[in-house]
C-alpha cells in the first residue's frame, strides 16, 4: 500500500494503525480532530506527501524534519503555535 487517505473520522488521536504500512508514500489525515503527531512518525520513512489539514494540531514533533523523501507537508487550518527548527 502506497497511499492512505482518512478524512472526516473523529479520531482525536493519531491512528497507530498507520504504522502497519511502512512503505506509505502518501498519507492524508484530514478532518480527523487529531491534536498531536507521534514522535515516531519518522518511521514512515518513505513518505513523500503528508497532509494533516483541518485538525487541531498545535505543534509538530521535531522528528518531522527527519524525513528524507518528504516533498510536501500540508498543515493548513490547524492551531499551530510553533514549528520545529528542523
């Protein structure tokens, strides 16, 4: 599986099941009400596109900068106060 899109699901948390697909290239979690991204997000090392639009994120983990293949990070319509230096 290379693409996973989840939207309009009231998770309130980052779904750990996503880590079952380590070869994901595109992950979309829109309108899921998540408020944090786990620090081990970097384990999805093949991600090229990460769309976290329309959630309740106030920050991103420093590990977000550890992606070597990430081309597009979409975080619009969140509540981000700060961004990691990476």
